[in-house]
C-alpha cells in the first residue's frame, strides 16, 4: 500500500459504494483513481477511504502500468469477443519477447515485442460504469462533505470550487493468464518477469525446462505444462487460448482441446484477434 502523497496530480475520486454514507461519519467504501500515476508510472486503480468528522484516511493499491502500444485495440477486441477465453496462456521466448532467455544473464537489458505489454494490460483492465445520475443527491452530499477535509489534509490536490466525487461501479474484464515456457534458464526468465513487474500478474507460471538442456523440442507442453496449469486453476482445456512461436507445440496442445495460435513473429494485436476468432469458432 502507498500513501496518497506518493501520487502525482491530477487525482479523480471515483466512489463505488455509498450504502453506508448516511452522514459525514462512517465508511464510504471502495474507490478508484482514474488517470493517475505515481513516480513509477503505475496506475493507481483501487483505494479505500474512511471518512470521519475530523479526518480522511485513504489507502491505495498500485495496479498495472500505464497503457502502452496496442492496449486500446487489444482491450476493444477482448471486450467485444463473443466467447472470451477463461484463460490465456503465453509462451515467453519469441512470443512475448524476441529472444531466448538462455542467451542472456539476469542482469542484462532486454525488450518486449511492441504490443506484448499492452495485450497483457488489456487482459487485466478495469472499466468504470458511471452511475452518477441515479446517485445525484448522495453525490452532492459526499462532495460537500469531503472537499473541506481534502483541502485541509491534502492542499496540493488543488480542488476546484465545483469538484464532484464521481459515483461509479467497477466492472472488471480481468481475464486470467498463465505462462508455459520450457526455457533451460528459468532463473533468467523469472528475473526478467520481475523487472517487468509481472509477479502476481499471471495466475500460473510453468517454467519447466527442456529435459535435455538446450534442446527446445524435448519439453512437451501437452504432457507437462498444460496438465500442471489445469491442475492448478481447474479451467477446462476447451476454455483456454494459447499463443506460441513453435509449430510442434501448437499441434500437440491443440490435440488437448486448447485453441492454439502460432505466432511466427511474436505476440501482436493481430494475433490476439486471430486467437479470439478461432476460440469463438471452436465453441460452436
């Protein structure tokens, strides 16, 4: 958790529940900050406010990085998908990033495919449904109650005279994701994922090395990685969408009933579109 003082302006308060806000005292509930980032360029997407007659206390949880290339198009595809997958599984090497991990050390600099990060962010995206019209009276009362406290405790917010607290309800897309990689250097892969802020982003991470060292074709994802993912998450193969850069993996995992898409040039929004379309067809 981080302090409100760690955030940069502008701040927009978005309250998701006013059920207990009958007076100035009491709990307001959950809230969301929109369009706000701290010094690490990370969106502040969730907080909890406690309002009393004397003070306003808040805690905020740091969320995903600010949207990157491909994010908007990927989000639109996922939100409009006729049959969204219950789980999206990615290979790492030459799928999310353009190299083999074994060619690097954990201290090296590296890069992703241009649209990889945006696609991952889209899978975890939260949208807001504005309910302010139906909450007009509570909205005005809450605004009048909070502005003096905010001005006193957080003068750097520079709230205008007519600042309102927007009443919203969060609606999560939040598609689970997993990693299935047979890298012979899982320590490097873990280090790179940590640098990217990915720990906790994926619901299952299967870094199962190839059985014969650097022979990438000896690790069988259909008998090792995917059974482990299924045991851990309990999601049927038919509800999974998988992206990989090697044809043998695609063929074998497809036989499990997983919608599997070959990405010969790495992950992109176009490949995501192809995968979502194929997943919808497979469900008919």
